[in-house]
């Protein structure tokens, strides 16, 4: 009995020694661009294994100054956590250390949001602290079936989607006018709007209609994700299907989209595009296919009063094969084959909040395109 007790004591000591009180995350910026509040991912297993967390424990993440930073646990459709994301800021060529340790996290303001909006003809709307978007659903089919992206311009870090819909539907305060927080002054029509995607085949752009089904995956303080399915995507004389998963992080002007197609088709090109609003004066364009982006600046397209300049951008992380003008769109093209997951980014900005000139927006898109090509690097210590 004495030998067993000594063995158990030794085992407990060894187990205790194997646990650590904190985990260091070294975040390195390999690029020549300073990075601010960019989301990084830590695999959940690496946190659990090192901290030996149990189901009831909580943890905090601290920067080098000891201040807590917000984080979000990502499940990715699984029953257990898959990763932890948090915003990191690292100067060009530098490394910054973050610490994960047991503790009670502070309450941080929610910076992203998304939901289906059945009370407004099946919109799906999403936003962060910088910008807001929406896509159109089945209830709008008789008026304007479109898979184009609509953008809502903001000049507040607050979340405004629910307020804008409530004020418009119940209080008759139109979100097409700026009442101090921003507005919807972007016209989509049957186009790709502010960064939609479509097949490009037989020298034609095949713009689709509304989504068939929408599913919110999660809506957290730092990231919102949802899935749209399209059952009736035109492709020459065929109909194929599309699934698109969209992610929006806090602090970013750009949504990330993961697109896949299925059905009976040959390989085609996929187009990410910006409508040039043929009913008004042509704006300023910048395209760098080798850097993987197109960008556009124009007068607000659908406002009853002047609302400054609207800015749009589309980024392909793997580069654009070519850039074209087609059907009053500026489009970037890339090859697509069945079974692929095509990843791209679309985003927007406003002259009334953050981007004083067209050149300021173009510089921002150029910087974002460089960032997605060189993600921040993590080492768990």
C-alpha cells in the first residue's frame, strides 16, 4: 500500500510539472507593411495541451503591455472548439509576443454581426465596426433577383444593421439618407454590385439571381460567418449550383468569400466584379492583376442628396489571370475547375469616413492585397 501511495504522489507531481501556467504566442510580420488589428488563429489543441484546460476554466490573452485583448473561440461546425482568433498588431519585419493564461476575460464590445432579415424580403445582412453589406433573397425575386453585393456605408464603430432596418420598417426613417451614422446609397440592380462573383464562359459574364438558402454559421465579437446556397446559377445553356461561405472580421473593410460550384459543366473562369453604374459618370479605376486586385471610386450612386464618394475593391489572393471590362463591370478573372474552392475578398469604403481621396482607397486596397499574400506567422511556445 505504501509503494502504491508513493507511486500516485510521484505521478501527481509529474502531471503537475507537465502543465504550464501560460502559453506564449510569437506573432511575426514577414512583410514590409505594418499590420494593425489583424486576426490570427491559434489551434485549440495547442492551447488545451499546454494549459491543460478543463471544460469549466476560462482564459485570457494579454499583449506585451499586460493588457487583455479580445478573442473568439471558433467551432467551424464541430461540437468542440477548433481554434482561437484574436487581433494582433505587429510592425513590419517585427515579432510581438502574446500570452494566453487562465483567468477571467474582460467584456469587450461586439464588433461583428450578421443575420437573415425575413422582415425585409429575405435580405441577409452583415457588418463589422467599419462597413456593412447585404445579399438578396427569394422574397425579392419578383422585383430584382440578384446575386450582387450591396454595401452600406458607415461612419460609426457601432453596429447599425438592426437599427437601420427597425428605423426604416417601423419608424419610417429611411436608411437611404444619412442621419449621422451612415446610409445605403449603393444601387445594385441585376449586377455583381460591390464585389459579387459569377462564372465567365464563352466570352460572357453569367450573372445569377437571389440565393436559395441562407445559414448563419456564427456571429461573434470578432468574426461573423454565414453560408449562401444558389440552386439556379446560369452557365451558358445550363444551370449549376453555387455555395459561398462569407467571413467578416472586425477592423477590416473586406469580407472573405470561399466559393464552390457543382453540376454538369466544363471548367470555366470565375469573375469577381464591380458594377460601373452605367447610368452615371464613370469613376476612377485601378487594376493590378499581378497584385491580384481591382479597385474603383465613384460618386454615391443612389442617394437623394450628395453623399460623397463610394469606394469598392476586389482581391484575389492568388492573383488575377486578367482584368476586363464587360457588361458595365470591371472584373478580375481566374481559372476554376470542378471541385475547387475559390477564395477572394470584396470590400468597400467611404469618403466621409476613413478615405479622403480615391488614391487613399487605392493605397488601402494595394496594402490589403499584399497582406493576404503574406499572412502573419505564429509560433506557439
